[in-house]
C-alpha cells in the first residue's frame, strides 16, 4: 500500500472525490481575525492552541521590508498573529519540523503547501515505526505554483512597474496576481509570471493539499473569504465552536484548478 492510500485510510475521513480528495465538508468562511482572505488559517491555529490539539505550530512569515519568507515556530497567540498573510514562495518547513521533533516536541501543527504536506506525511509514516505519541496536525494551503523570489521581483517590476518588496499584501484570484501598495492595487496575469515559477512545481499535481487534515485557500470563494476543506477528525476539532461566517463555495472554480494542475503535471 502506498503512503497516499495509507494516509487516506488511517488519517482522513469522508467521501473521496477524484480531484478534491477525501473530505467531509466544503464551504467558504470568514473569521473575526484580520488576515489573508478572512484570517481563517489564523483562526484555526488559535483554535488548535486553545484546545490543546498542539502546543507548537510551524508557520511562514514574511521578512521585514523584503518579499522573502522564512519558517518559524509559534507557541503563543501573539506569535501566531504575527504570521498572518500569504506569500507565494516556497519555504523549507520540513527542517523546522525536524528541529522541533529533535527537541522533544511531539504535538505540532504545520501550515504548508501541498508538496510539503506530502513530505510531512511520509515523515509521519516513518515516525510511527520509531517514535511514540507524535501528533502532527497539517493545515494545507491551496497552491497552483510557487515562485522564485528574485525572479518574481523582476517579473512583477517588468509587468506592473512596482517593487514587490514594498507590497503590503499579495493575492492571487481568478488568474490575476495582485500587489497592494499604500492602498493601491497593481496586477498582472499569473500566466505572465511563468518564468518565475519554481521548477519543481511542474511535477506536483496536487492543488488542494489533499492529504492535509484541513485545506484552505481562496479558490472558489468570494473576496475576503477562504475555501475550507475538512478532511479528518482533527480538522473537525479545529473547526468545532469556531466563530466564522459561512457561505457556499463555488465548487466549479475549485475543481477546475485541481484538474488543471493535474493535467499540467501529466504533460511535463
């Protein structure tokens, strides 16, 4: 049995969709927290910390004054709040997870991209054979592709005339890459940023982080909301009692992106 099937059978629950993966709930949500697309990931992390589902979370936050990102460990409400926002870069979270495990931590949440979710599940599978009581909660982020920082900076400058290092927020919605600076939004087509895409992204066919406990992203949701895909009992616990506004997801848009990413992988 491969690790994907094993993960689905041992850790996930619900019905299985060919493109969306195993899930029990699908909806769009907005929390009370300020953040990207309604701050849902922030709300989930705070919920897990409060319910003692995990005692440390690996998050990605942007570096000061530059459009670069790094992984860090958040063990308090304040630390989680400082990591809100989305940055479309690939960051090594696996090494940070290994550091935490080596230090004795056993209940850890990881916020990461689909490719990283798969890597963590493989690690988790091996840990089950050698280390007892390790509990890893995975919050997966929708991802069609990530970008190489310097190449992205060059392309955004060429296409929009602005320096992405000055961006207060970046967002991808319906194929458009948006950069917000001093209240003004600049944009370009995501397809025009092809030269800045991380090469490994072309080998990944997973858009919706199908092996996570819960997946979150903007595809299929109105502006200011996040699409939420609940995939496990842990995901249900994170949501339990959470104060979020729910609306229906535009499932067609979400499935289209799942299919497109799979199709692109087949072609490479």
